[in-house]
């Protein structure tokens, strides 16, 4: 599975997706407003894009969900589910979009019930209880074949005291699966850390609950079935100004986990983020290749080495790579075919339902990342 965000349409129209490689695509985002209606995530063309996506996917027998919310779209969730009247209004508006666009399911991306998330979000101690009531109503209002999913943190929803639920099993009765958002763990912090750790293998992470392994253990311990868990994986990383030789809280006294810096600084490149800055921000895997920080390894399909003054370093503690360039003064934390393949193997070995990549346009034209995931899942 993968997300298709409406803001990539100019460079990556929906028809460019190779649907043969996917089962589901999530269209992002429909955004709740103060009246509990639904608008779009800053795109006037979103309705047309969604129609085109559904047409292209259904032509090949693939399915589409509409994702509601997102990081900047979660402001009004708390009010929208706060009482029976609001819930009915909200559900009626969601069902109207479901019918209007002929989609196959709804994905709720509330970031986060009972916790602040983005600045300006409304928060209530009753959020999680109200969320369950809303999902119950949504389940009863959509056709039986419609899928309902939720994007969630690596720990279960917050209870009335702000702590992770110890029993989240009731949510499994109304959700077909949850997507564990195991990314943005460190982001562009002052000290680089892995974006999407597979595990806390060295037992020294400052965020021990934020990894694929920890997420699966936390949700299953709270009574959520493994078969209804999906691991979220990123097609992007983070760039920042840094001279770090290892990732945050990776205590290797002799630096044995880091390769020696490359001497290839004569043509050093400077990686720019999606926002065009060299200091911080997200960067897509395809742009690391396009900008010349990663070069394909001859004879090794899907493999990329650091180039342009960058050295690729493997962090064994998180099972993710990072790039460092002393000449450019940058570190890039990201995922590649090796790390994503390992995550997919973890999913398969642990009876988890599948993976969902955010997002579909971050991969190369050869689909190196998606194919690594498919191989790890045993699909090719």
C-alpha cells in the first residue's frame, strides 16, 4: 500500500503509479473543518485527482481509500466526535464523499486523539472514547464491504490521563487495520537520529517506544491483533547541517559503527530538502538520487552507494542507513532498499498484515523501494 498526496500531482500524476505493484492507494487528504464538513488539503484540483486515481486503480482491479485528516488536518477532530450530533454530521459528510467518488474505504488520520499534535489542535481527555463512538457510527453507516482504517502512533491511543491504552481491543472490532506511523521519529533535530528505526537493537535509544518492533509489541500487548496491523514506512528522509559521525544516542565508543569519511570531496554536492533548504527538512529518496548524493551500484539492482562527496553509513542499532558529507557539512537520515527490505521481512515474520509507504512519489522511476518491500514480503 502507499499514500498518494494531492500536492504531488504536477510532477507525479496518478496515472504514473504502477498499480500492478500495489493493492491499495490512500488519497491524502480530505480535511475536516469547523462545521465538520470536509475540504481538501490546499488543492482545488483534489476532487479531479481523486476521480482520476479511482478510475486508474479500478481499471486494474486495485482499491482506493480516502484519508481524512493528516498532521495539519487534525484540528477539528476532537469537536467533530465530541457528541452524538456532531458525530452524525461528520459521518454523514464522510459517507457522502465515499459515495460521490466511488472509493473502497476511509482512512482516518487523526494526529492525535487526546494529545496536542500540531499547534492549534483541540484536545480533550474524552477524545479516545469519543473516537471509538465515532468509528462505531461510521462502521454502521458505510457499506459492509467498505474498509475503515486509522493511522496511529507507535503506541496505542491515549487514555483519559494521557497514557497509552492498556486495552485497545475494542478498536479492532470497528477498524479493518491500523497503520503504525513508524517515521518522523527524530526528524531534523539538532543531533541526527534515524527517521524510521526497525528496532532498538543497541538498547540505547532516547525513544525506545518508537520503532517497528516496539510498535508491534505495544499494540499487540494492548490486545490488537497482529493481522490488523500495517507498518508505515517512509520513502523520504531528513537532511540537516551536521558533522555527526553516528546517529543520536548510538553509543559506540570506538565509532566502530561508522565507516570512514569519503575523500571524494572534489565534486561534493549539497543536498536540498523538499523546501529547497540545505539546513533541514524532508528529502525524497528519488531526489537523493537526482541530486547526486546516491548512485546506483552496478550489478546490484536496487542498491545505491553514497556519491558526490557523501558516504553511506549503516546504523546497525536502527537498521537504517545515513549519508554524511564532511565537505557539504550535512547528514541525511533515510531508508533505502536494504532497510525497507528488512522491515518487510520483519512484517512477514511477525504475521503483520502488510506495509504502507508514505508516499508513492518518493521512490525512483524503477520502483527500487517498492520492489524491495515486495521482495521482503515474499511477493516477488
